[in-house]
C-alpha cells in the first residue's frame, strides 16, 4: 500500500519527463526550419515557372481581329447557307409519296376480341381497301406505326438480356428481365424481358385489285435491319438446329409461337436474328413512332413500284392497343436522298438561317447608327 506522498512524487516525475520530451521535439522542428532558410550570400530558390515558350506563353497563336466587315459577312453567309439547305430539305421531304391508314377503328371487332387476354389463340382478320390515284415509283417501304406506346420508360428499356441475345448460356434470373424471365416452374423464357414480350405481331399483307382479281404484292421481309444488328448484337445459340438450341426454354407469355418459328418460310430468318424481332428490340425515344415492316419487291407488275389502282390490306389482328388508348397505322412510303417525309431538319435549318440573317441586319443597323453619331461628334 503506497502512501499519498509517494503518489504525488510519482505524478510529479511523470509530468517533468513529459515536459522534457515535448521541449526536445520543439527544438528539432526549429532546427529543421532554420536549415531550410538560406544563409546570407546564398541564392534563394525561384518560384517562377521555367523559361520555356509553353510556360511563358510565347507559342505562336492566331487571334482574330473582329471587324464590322468580318462579323457581318459571317452572319450573312451562315444565314444564306442555312436557308439554302433548309429549303432543299423541305422540298425534298415534301416530294416523298406517303399513304398512312389508321386501322384501329376499322378493325373494331378484332380490337374488342383482343381486349380479353384469354382470346390470345383465336385468329381475327380484317380488310382495308384504299386507292392509289397515281403511281408510286421507286423503292416503296411498308411501316407499322404505334401511337401512345411509351417504349422510353426506364424499366422497359432495361428489361432485356443482351448476353442472351448474343446466344450465350446465361442465368437470366440475374438480369433485368423480371418479371418476364422465368415461369413458375423455373423454365426460362427465350427471349426474356418486357421488350421482347410486347413485340408487335400483327401480320399485314398487301393485295392489288386488277380486273376483279386480287394479286398479292411481293414483299421482302429480310434485309430490313442493320448489318451490325444482324452480325454483332444478335446471334443464335450454336447447335445443329434451332429447335435443339432452344430446348429447355419457353416462348414469352404474349407470343403465339416460339422464337425458332418466327419465320416458317425462311429458316435463316428465325431465332434472335429475325428481322422483325431485331427492329422491335431497337426501342423508340418517343411515344409515337414507326418501324420498318416490309419492302416491295420489284418483280413483274411491280418492277417500277406500285401502279395506280385499288389495293387491299389484309391484316391478322393480334396486337392490342385499346387498354393503353393507343392507335395503329400502316404506312406506305418512299424515301429520298434526305430520308423520309419528316420536315423537322429542314425547318430547323430555316429557323437558324432566318435568325442569323436577322441578327446580321440588326448589327448593320446598330453600326450605321453609331457611325453617324461618331461622324457628328467629329465635326463638332
């Protein structure tokens, strides 16, 4: 048992040793600082950048000297260029021949049938007659259009498996395909995801009414997708046939046939490399859009395009649009050097050219007004 006097002596010794240690550290820091300070007669280190052309900003440079002539000429030349290009684009877009038919109401009976999902296996057909008053010459493209269908929803865009579409054997439960990834019994869907499940599946055929007989217009269903999609982004699993490659998988819930039977006429247009499937998987940024469906084949009577006369669309109605208040269209259109019949780019050039030209006139007026004042004061 230590006495109180011994405790006080121990604490005093500890305090004194700590104080000595701190003083020694302070002296060392002072020595380091004094060692950095240059002595008398020694050159102090320079903090200026190196004497090089780059660091001293002596590199050759071009600085435009803005004059009233150069400014006005740039505005007027830009305006003239934009106006010229805009007029050419608008005239080119207006020269496109296009026919658009809304068949949402014309196939009302089929639309009511498709409102009940239990009727998915029941076929429904409708016909739409129309007349071409003039020949449509050149390449003729057939599109299907959807209105009020939002493909740009974040969860909808992510609902796919790119690894699966490349033909790889992947665990789709780890992808973003849910809830369209597997069935309750664990069978995976091929292809998985909400985009594939909602694929447009109406069948549209075109007939030409000639001398009280109907001639089917030959349409091309392949060659409509991009080369990169067909050869890079989409591939079928490797196997001796497609049915065995997709063994152990099931079609999506809203599909009427498995993925390896999408085109029963052309075996090379089946599976993940089917043109209709590839085009649908390229989602649109807007709620109203159109996708390429077919191209008119230039043979026999249709070697130069579509002749004038009466035509009929025969549609197998499968894609429901009533629940989301959507509309469906079928479009026949030609293309020109600037693309389709969308005049937006031409209007944008016209607006830009008009703005640049008006700005040039405003600057000219301000310059003339200020120059008159300067001349008046110089005379005074």
